C-alpha cells in the first residue's frame, strides 16, 4: 500500500505504482544502540507533519544513505549444491570510509541497495544479516522500478543533463519520459521507508549522497521537521540554462532545499545551484564569516564546498602488497625503455577518451622522436550505464586506436603507441600501472570529482623504503579544466580537452619536463592529497552539518505545502503569526489607536502592474479613518503626488511620502517637509552615475522623486541586476562621500535620499504628536515588508521603553512584517491578502462600534 502521508507527493508523478502494491513484508525493527525490543513500524500509521517522533537513543548516530551499500555480495554453493549469500565490505567504496573522519563513539548506519539480485523470499534473511554484521539496511527495488529508476531516469536524464547534455529520451521521440520520473520518485520513497525504519529523529543525523536520491529530503522532511539532514552531490551541477530545461526542475530543487546542508565539489557547481535558486525561486545567498547560506522560509540552508579525497590507508596498504610489487616488475620489464602515459576512465561518453587518443596521435606526429618510445596505456573501466551512446563511443575509441597503431606502430618491434585494456582490473593492478607511468592524462569533457589523479599521485609517492620501484617521487598530470579535481591540483597542466592540439602539446610537456620540475610538482600535489583525504572531507562536512543544525530544537517548526512544494517553516519562538483573535480583542479595548501601514508589498502586491488602490482598499481605509479613536497613516517610499491622488477619498488619512520627507497630517491639505531649505545639488552628481548603470543594464530604470533618486532592477536579469546594484552602491558611496545623503539598497532597488529621513522618524513624530495631545497610543498596528520598515519596528520598541506608547499587558502593540523572514517585528503575515483581511476585520469592528453608539443614543432619546 502507498503510505497515506506520501499520497500527495506521489500524485505529482501522475502514475500508479504497481511495484508499490506488492504484499507487505515484515519490516526491520528500529535499530538501537542499547538493548531492548521495539515494535514494528506501520507505514500507514498517522504521522503529523508538524511533530517529530520521540527519540529512543541518547547518543548521536549518522545514517548514510546512498544508491548502493558499501557491500560486496557473492553467491556461494556448498558441497551439497545448496547456495547461500556471502557479504564483505567493499573497500573501494567512498562511503565505507566516511566513518574514519567521525568521532570514535559515533555509530554509522548505511542505507542503500545491493549490487545483487536477491530473491523475494531471501530478502528478510539478507536484511537481518546485513543489519547485525555490517549495520547496513538494504533497500530492495522491484526490477521494473530499478530499471526505470537507475538505467532510465538517473542515466538517461539526470546523468546527461548534469554533464551538459539536454535531457531527451530517444525512445520517446525526444520527449521527456514521465514514467521514468515516476519510477525515480517511487525508488526514493522506498529508500525513505528504510531510513524511517531505523531513525531516531531527535538524535540522528542523515547524510544523503548523489543525484540518485535528490527527492529523498522531501520524503524525510515530511515526516520529521527537525531532522538534521545533509546532502552531497558527487557529480557536477550544470549551469542554470541547462538545468532549467528539465521538466521536473522545481520539484528537485525544492526537495534539495529540504536538506540543511548541501555539499558540492567545487564553487562552480555550487554557483550554478545558487543561480538556479535565484532565477527559479528568487532566493539570494549570503556569505557570513566564510560560510554561504540560503534563507528559505526561516531556515538557513548551508552550502558546503569541499572536494572529496581518497583513503590514504587503503592506498598505502595496496602499495605494500607483494603482488603489487611483482606486477610492477613485470610491467617494467614489458615496457623497458618506454615512457608510459596512463589513462584510467570509465567507458562513458563524457570521459573524453577518444579525444585523448587523438591527442596522443597528434603528439607523436608533431614530435616524431617519441615514436617508438612513448606509449599511452588506456584502461577502460566497465560502463556503469548502457545504451546506444556507450556502444558508439566504444566503437569510436577502438576504431581510432586501430588506425593510429597501424599508422604509427613499428612492425617487428612490437611497438604500438596506444594500448587499450578493457578487462576489469583490481585496484592493486591499477596501482602497478600508476607506479610505472610518467604522466597521468585525464581529458574528461565534463566530470565530477574524478579521483584518478589522486590515486596516481599516491602511487608515484610509494612507501618510503619499500623497494626501488617506488623511489622516483616525481609525477606529472594533464587534467581537463572541466573536472572537479582540477582546481585542487594547481601543479597540473590544465587543458581544454576539445582542443586536441593543445592537449597534445600538454602531453609532450608532461613527458619532456625536467626531473626537478616533476619532483616539485609532485611534492606540491602529494602534500595536498595526503592532507585532504576522505576522512578530512567527511569530518569537515559533518562539522558544518552540526553547526548548521544547532538551532533546530530551539525554533518552532511546521510543514506547509503539497507535493514537492512541501517545506518546513522555522521561526524564532518569539516570532509568531498575527492572528485575528489577539488583535481584535486589543483593538476593541483601546481608546487611542495608531495604525501605520506601508504601501507597496503590504497593501499592494509587488507583482501588480497597476499600483492604484482598488475601491475595496479605499473603502476599508475609510472605515478605519472615520473611527475617532484611530490615527491612520500610510508610510510609503512613493512620491506625494501619487499617494495624494490615490487616497483623495480618504480625507482623514495621514500620508508620509518618500519615507517621511513629506508628511500630511490627517484632515489637513498642506504637506510638511522634513528638512526645510535642503540643497539637492547632489542629484546632479548621482543621476549620471545611475544613468551609466541603466544604459548598461537592460530592464532597469531610474525613478526621480522630489527628495530621492531610486534605481529599479526588478525587470533585469536577476544575477546581472544584483551584481550591478552592488557595484552601483559602491560607486555612489564613493562619489557622494561628502554629501548629506544616504545610499541604501532594498528589494530590487538602490536609493539615494537625504540623511535623517527614515520611516522610523515618521513613526516617532506620529507617536509624539499623539502623546502631546494627551492621546497616548494604547494600541499600535505597524505593518511593512521592506528593510525601510524595520526602522519603524525598532522605533516602536524605543517608544514603549520611553513611555510614549502604552503596551497594555504587553498585548496591544503589533509590529508585523509581511512574509516569514528575519525581522525586528514580533509578528508576521504571509502576504498582502492576509494584511488586507486583517485590516478589514478591524474596519468592521469600528463600524460595529459606531452602530452600537448610535443605537444607544437612539435609545436615550426615546426614553
């Protein structure tokens, strides 16, 4: 049965999941680190999205979730012909070594699938064995789901897309195959169920890995609002122009934002992700003390940039093995007198192997003295995917190799310039090839981390004093600039693999450079590789995850949204939503009320093209203004001419225009100016600067007010507009350094205005005026959405302390921001609709009070 709590998530995929309808099997009991018995978990039990399951374990644990467990599974047949499964750790798995960087007392649980086809009737026994012996929880995917999930959506859509190939499905005429997406969602749901079986949400951390499980955070966050969860992407993340072609782009990006920490190998990958968040969701990142964070519904999502490494202990143990030493001697004899260039790549369309082969050909043709001496040994690891593209690239590589060997080989001398090895090799065998190679060549056209250069560096370093084959501690690297490890290998020769001529010259430089130069580059690389191994990476990621989640249990959290639009709102305990009940009660008992409202983004939605208030808005304001107990002000950054014209029907409404430079008091016609006789000569200095940026930024424009200049860029390209705004801010501050003005940035604006003109001063004048007239405000409602409104919120707090405002029982002052975001206000409303509903309720209360008073007067006259 499909879990009820996930129903709306799966509805998004528009598919029925026959694979999910299989008979329910017994679930694994929840894992504990203390003795005890736990009842089985029922997938259909009601789990509220606004509450977390109670913890049963006091010690922290880490649950590592990946597509595949770090386990090797082999089937053995005994003397009686009966078969059984044998399991061992996969020492080559990166995930297996994550625990090396964690505290010794921390328990690590693994959740993932197996590289073996386990029969249905064996799955429970296998699960029990893996849990007891390896602390692994296997997720068994039905064959039809597995094929569509892994070979379908992962390998046909995500893998090509993340390597800059647009997501087309050949079997569907170039259209997006939605059934593959449905299988991807179904598989992620199965993984989530396995995590839920073993998790203690208040104590455990969850670390999810790679593009196979990018919607898993939404499944888990829907169950556990405060779950401490990280995600690390081991592949590239494409530029926003590429990523945005994916039909399910928002579902994936919003799901990733349900994690607390997102990890990437390089800043390029992180920058592309942040650009997608900006363009698709309007989220801007901030950097504080070296940490990058995204504010998302009150949660701060950390962005971690840290390349993974290799396991030094494993590599060094391999170098000590006698069979490795034996193989090194054999290879040295086989290639005696030859200079070896080595390539080790998966059989994949993105590894650029054929480009490497062509570059080798070009190098030999340009430097013919190396014919007969230089050999490229290309090891081809088995393909992880399947399909026409893999077959085509393999045929292309073989064709090129055969042609070059025929053309540049030396008959009778057993010399072929290119040797292809396409049989699976162990890491020990590869280490022997690394050891005898003068240079390693990586020419991927797009790749994630690619640890081949790291392994090569360690093998060339060798084990001190082990044998003479490891004595030359020198190496050279030719690395594609499109590979994740490239930025960390500053001594490598970086190349554009598409430029075959440049790559061939880099290969020549790698083998012809002096030994001293090779040794210096090698020492630099080895120092980095040995100090940034996998334990360093995992420790650094976990420490950042701890830091990012430190506020989790202090904040109030609840889930909102349907389907993959689900997200958790996390707010400070003192920051709460303004409810009608609380404000209406205070409103009814107050005698002197002050209501201060911003306009754009508060009364009028920012997205509206027509900014004039509707008849309904005017009617609501009239109700409030006609109540003699009320002092109502619109406090806006807009010009006085527009505001006076729009609110002409509201004669008793006070208006503060241009952030308070102009004030018109209720019932008056004349405007009061904040600073008389001010010199505006600075405008002649500021406007040319703004015009310069306007001409260079398509979609931007200048708004000239009587007291200020505002540069708007909401219609410009988000990234470029933001960058131009920052540059303009610095430029204007420099030009106007000696002028009596303030340069501020706001929501899609940069504004220059006179000093001492703020909304906070407007609020101070209003409350002081009421106090002097012996009408001290005992009810205050102040609502705004922008940074400029924060000045009012701060001033209100000061006025309460100074006794200018009477806060009855601490329940009659309501400073309220629009939208759930960090603010000096104690309350929030979600949008302008809620603001207007709230104000309308207050207007109705005023009307009711007037009717009651009229009724009482009528009763008195009749008597």
